[in-house]
C-alpha cells in the first residue's frame, strides 16, 4: 500500500477567504473517495494554527499500490481538483511512502 501525503500553503491572507478556499479544496479532493479505483482512503485537514510556520492544508490518501497512485494522479476528476487546488495555493510539498 502507498500512503500519499501532500501539504500546501494557501494564497489568501484574509481569514474568511482562507476558510472558503480550504473548504473547497477539501470538498473536491475528498469527493474522489469511492470514485477513483485503488484509492482506499482520502482525508484533507487544516492546520490548527498553533505553530507558526506550519503548512496550511494536508492531504493523506492511501492507494493499493504505485499503479493505483498513478491512476489517481491521472484520473480526470483528480486533474480538475488538482487544478483548482493549484489556483488557491502557493506552495506544495509531498511524499509517497510504502506502508
């Protein structure tokens, strides 16, 4: 199984805009659950804000294997969600680990 972890920083600085952007990212990405073959689970969360310098949003998803991760990344619904996410974020970091 592959665990895919991605973190982003939001572009918006206004608290209300940041909340809206997060909610939209969460809805689009978590909406992929049950849609993409080989995607076992997906969760999008927001940093609680207790530590300065933390990333704003994190995604944790689990995939059957590396092939399933590739299917997820190329799935048309993921391409749309990723495009939206890129439009409201300014930084991205990710790691894929075998579990």
